[in-house]
């Protein structure tokens, strides 16, 4: 990687954040832990327009508000109506695991009924300013990325970000696998495939970090984030599997979730395959296809109609070919917009 100066020396951050002035109709303030229900109501309204095939869960909002590395006072902003409803929300999340990048994830959105009033523009300006403050606190000689993730159908979000100078940096494909179609088991010599259990959780996290090390934009998953993931009510250890090498090392993994609230908007029942990975030292031995087909068999046996996952359209390990090879087909696209420093 080309040598860089410290990130703090490459940005100019405002001393005071541009919090919009409150009016009789809209009050601007930080989020608190008591806002979960109001935030969920706003998020569900956004879901229905921007990505109607899946919904935000209460757990996801609780996680975002509760991260140890998030200061709600400084990293969050709400636009609240005179009746207390959340009209818009925004966060600038500077996460852990800054190995090759310093990332500030700009999360949030505007309730569809309130769009076109300048609320989103003000919110994004605040988020960018907060991200610059975060970057200005970093001594790391690494790139700084402000990131907006959104579904391809969320045209209002894409246009807002592009007008603010963000560029589309990457596309991601949502793939689906119809489980009424035959599943061809892939044999695996020398490795044992076992269901996920708590005893192997930390080894699986380390395998995840090794296997994603060469993935674009990926950073190591912290113990906190991993433990939150496997503690979710939607996590399905019975539909998640580990490939164990002869020396006992976790060589590969599949992590799956089932969110029954997604079934109605999707129009089918499904498991979401959240993570698939193989340690770099064990690639090329058929571990990923064997793990995937074992997972598909388990998901089908659980009575679910589809398996769903997302993949980087330009994944360097050939993952797209792996997934299409076991019967996945493209259904939707999402994208990442960046502003880089």
C-alpha cells in the first residue's frame, strides 16, 4: 500500500456540527435508548419503499444504539415531529477493526412522507461533518472512507448522496436459491462438516477475519460485533456449519439467519446466509461448495422455500461462480457509495 500521511492531517473538520435549527414542526436532537420504538416505526416506513423485500428488526436498532464504540450524543441525530414521531434519523458510525481502512458508516433515512422538504440534505450534511470529526481524531496512516449503503431501488438516497459528492464504488448482488430444485451434495475429503456451536464461535470469527482479508473494503470483525451476531434471535446455529481441518482448525464456515418478518414482504419463507468463508490456506479444496450444499439441505429440511445471500459483484475469490454453481440466481442489487480521503 502506498505510504500516506496521518488521516487527521488530510481532512478539515468543523469544530461545531451543523445541527439544523429546530422549528415548531421539527425538533432536531440526538437519539437515546428510549427511541427504539419510534425509530423502528420510521425504519419500517422507509423499508416499504426503499427495500420492500426485507425489513429492519427491533434487535438491529437496539444493536446500533448500544454499540460500545457509538456515542449517541455525538454520533446520532433525529428529526422529530411535534407529536414525537421520528421523521428522519442519521448516524455516523466509526467502527472498530481499522486494519486497512478507517470507515465511517453513514446510516439512516427519511420517512417517505417527509421527503422533498430538505430534511435528508440537512441530515447528510450533519453526518458528513461528524465523520470528518471522527477522521480528524485518527492518527492512522490509512484511507478514510465515508460510506452509504443502499438498495438499488432507493433512488432518492442514491441521488442525495451523489449530489453531495459520493460516488458509486461497488455493487452487491442478492442471490436466491429455490429449494424445491434438487441439491447435489458435494463430497469433501479430509475435513469434517459440523453444526455451529458456541465452543467453536471464536475460532469461526478468526476464520472469518482471515477469509475476508482480501475482500474489497472488508475489515476484521470484532469480538463485540461477532458476539452480537450470534446472540440475535434470528441466528440459526442449526442452519450454520463449520468445516474442521484434520488439525482441528476451523477451515470454513456458513452463518445463517431466519427472520420470519421477511416472509410476507418477500412472498416466500427463507433463510438468509449471512456469511460464507474459507481460510486462505484451505482454498481450492471444495470446502465452500460442500458447506453450501450441506446448508441448503438443512434449510430445505427445515421447511423453508428459499435460501438468500448477498455477494460482492466483483468478489476476488470467484464467489459469484460458486453460488451460481449450486443454483443461486440474481434477484436484486444493492450498492455502496463512497467519499474517500
